[in-house]
C-alpha cells in the first residue's frame, strides 16, 4: 500500500508532478489459452516505454478541465466517485486521448495510451507467464477476493500493493483504456514486435480489473472492450509515454 506522503503529495499537485516509471521493454509471453479472445499465446517484444506509477486521479483530470474548459465528466459531481485521490472514472477513450494530447503539450513529452502489448508487459511486472502480477494464485483476502463483499465505489489510489515494476493497480480498481481496436479473434496474424492490433473496429481495448464486478481482480491477459465514446463508472485511464 502507498504510505509515502511524498507520493500522495505528488498526486495532489497534479499532472506535472506524477511520476513515470521507465521500462526497458523486452520479450514476454503475451496472452492466455483460458479464453478464445486472449490467444494465441506467443512471444512478443516491446520497445522501451514509460508508464505512470498510478492511474489518473480525479485531481489531475480536474486540472485538465480547469485549464482547457473541457466538458465535465458525469461522475465528477457524484460523491461516490469524486474524491481527489480516487481514480477518475467515466472517462471515454476519446476523453483519454484529449487528456494525453493536452498533457503532452504541458510537459513537453509525448504522452499517450498504451498498446495492448505494452499494458500487459507492464502489468506482469517482470513475471514472464503468471496469471496475475504477483503469480498464479488469486487474491484471497478482503473486498478483492472472489465473492468478496461488494463495493459501491472505486478504492483510493494506493489501496493495494505494487507489482514487480512498482506500478499500482495493474489488476484492480478500474478498467484502463488501451490504444488498440478490439478484435474477438485475439492476436492471430499480428506482429510479434510492438504489435498494435487490428486496423479498425467498433470497440477499443481495455485492461485491468473493475471495482464493481464480482471478480474484481483481473488476470494480466484478460481483455475487455467498450465503444470509444462510452463513459462508464468503472472505466479510467493511465498515462504512458514514449522514451
């Protein structure tokens, strides 16, 4: 859990201060045989990239709205979802792209959503082929356990442990958008080096767990998707950057 007051202060200070973790990239086993849309399992190589330590917070998205006059998200006025240190929710894929464009200009660095391959590589935290960021055993304690007590809102940022790369909430919290179009066919025919998914579609890929699902912690290879204009209260985002 995050107990470092400095990190919480950085989140409160907003987009310029929130730290990135620089990843060297590498080769890993992407995908799973557990569902048809998660395969085939194959070796994939990704180049170096950077990823925000935590999901984007309400505080950071509010600063974007204040600076640009961007449309206010529907859940920012709901007390269940608008605490400054909660992950921002109700972010559509289009909203996420707008935020990344603004942040790129603000900090002078190319910010973006991840490819699906980058997101899975980051979630694995250096473990080559485990089901979860920590290994193969599911979460067994507390609200995140299978069949655990229900939740009526996303947890605060830092309420669960980091993975091997030091990244928080890579399997729990909110779904995080990826840049790729979604295909039910999985990865058949895609490149094994920096794959970017199919060229067109109706839904964009998302990864990660959801606070409102019965199974709240996602396997690292599990895929979800949504239309790019949709705004759901378990959809958020995390900023990635080129290096």
